[in-house]
């Protein structure tokens, strides 16, 4: 197995006597496209910024390309592309000038790629940045993060202000990056459908912890909704193993469970003299069930 691009161990950050990040351990491997999902205030932005060494944790460590994230060498930093939630573009410049400044710091800036994406995404490079819409600024920020073909691309809400066409174009570029097994992408998004399309792994952040980290397909196999139809009224205290949510209405019930094992259906069917139907869930439904 290749060495991790990012290695996180026991990462903990406190603010105002509250753990914003709580004992997080995880790895980002070459070839990963990891979608980071969580409610507002769950700790997503703090996590991404801490992984890049912008914030010092109260406990734990982060290594990026084998180096301490708080003391990255210039060579390591040159292998990273980052788009913060709030862009750091220079308003008095136009888009072309902004990209020229970024390109000057990278010996292998791909001018052809940027010209192509600029045309495809209709980015107005000749206008002052402070006159651009939020979506246009976001496109420009993505270009600045992509142009040097970073081995680690970290994007905090990269499509929040993009229209559906622009989001689709951006996701196509992520797919292209994912074809390179040497590169890794870590991005957060509130648009679950986009995250589900682009990511091969998911981190679900809940109350400062990683409630789930792993393959998206494995998550979908782990969390299912059971439809229980019994011959007799079901008990109000119906308890299924690893239940996330239970809704009972007379002889029927819907139970969402995690760590799903098919044998559970037979057990419940026998216990309640019931028919059990198993419903697979999409990522958005899983996320909602995890936060009930």
C-alpha cells in the first residue's frame, strides 16, 4: 500500500470548553477522492484547515507527505492546492493577473489546462475581481488551486455558489483528477448529490468526530431501512440492534439500522411474525438518518 498523503492521529481541538475536533484519526491515500459531509458547525472547515497546518491542534498530529503539517517544507507546500470557503483573491486585480501571480510560484503551471477550463467555465479574466459575482470568484479560485496539478487538492465548499452547469463541469474535472492514482482530493460540500457522484470515500463529521470514514459503497451497504409488516400490533419499545431511527404505526414499522447484516431480517421476521423488506438508501437519506 502507498504511503498516506495525509495521516491524522488523535486530532483534538478545543474552543470555549467545547471539542470542535474530538480524537480524529484518519488517512488520505493517493487516489482517494474524499467527500467531507456534516451539518453547519460540525467542524468540517476546522478539520480541513488543521490538516493543512493553518491551525495548531490541542492534541494529536497531522503529517502531509510525511512531514509535520505545522512545519511543511516549501517543496511539500508546492504539492498542495487549496480553496478556502472564503476566497483570498485580490479584488483590485483582474482574473488573469490573479492567476499570473499564482502561476509564478509554480514551476510546472499548466497554462494550457487553465486556458481550456477558463473557456469551458466562461471565467471573465479581464474584469476586476471585485466586480465578479460570487460564483465567478469561486470558479477563479478553483482554477488557482488546480493549475499546478497538486498531489493533494483540498476544497472547502467548492461548488456552493456555482450554477448546475458549472457544478457539473467542476465535477467532471474532479473525475479527471481521480483517474490519476498519485493524486488525492479532499472536499466538503452541502450538495450531497454532487458529493455522492464525485467521491469514492466519505467522511461524515458529527459533533467534532468522524462518525463514518470509508468507502461510499460500504456506507450504503452498512445503513439500510427495514420495513416491518407484522400480523399483530408491534410493541412500542421495538428495539432492533444498531437502530438509528424507529417509527412504529400499529402493525408496521420502519427501522433504520447501521452495521447491517442480512441475518437480522430473519431474526426480526421470526421474532415478530413479520415480513421484512430491506430498502437501500442514498447518501442524503443516510446523512439525515444519522442526524435524527
